[in-house]
């Protein structure tokens, strides 16, 4: 469930603007969620500059904008992207799989089972 920490919320309204379900609104300067309409896409979490929005009580991870790639680097990455068609007969260790799943939950998806299982195993 998406939760807004009212003490952290600055009332900027970015979460309300990005919400494609129209389930968020500013009420007296604070974001509020109408959970019955929320699809848990997590876009509100990603866009909140105050890190006031969380999912199932798991706070969003801070990120360092200086580590983000440049537009030119993204362009090059997308041009060089290829699919893997040959796989090695080698076991992938569990910590690496958990790290990959951890990154995956930040992507907008309707796979709520993945999110639910990740939050219970992570805490």
C-alpha cells in the first residue's frame, strides 16, 4: 500500500500530477492516497523529492544524481543493447538474484506478487 508521511510531504503536488489513476490529491497542502483506486505503480514514490511517499512502509532509497548517466551515455547504451541468446551453464548466486529483484521492484509493473514477496523477505 502506498503511504504518505505527512510530516515529510512538502505539498509540491508532483505525485498528484504523475498519478495516472487519479487516486492522489493534495488536501490542505499534503498528498493523500485513495487506496481503492491505486494500482501501486510506484511512480509517486519515484518522483517525490522529499522521499515522503513509501510502499508497504519501506522507505525509498536515496539516490545520488551525480551518479546518473548523461543523455549521451544513455543514447550509446540503447544503441549497443543486444539480447542474450547463449547462456552459460553456471549457477547464479542468490545474493545477485536478490539484488536484481531489488532493482526490479522500482520499475512500474502490475506484478504485485513480486513486490509483496520482496517486501516480506527484505524486512
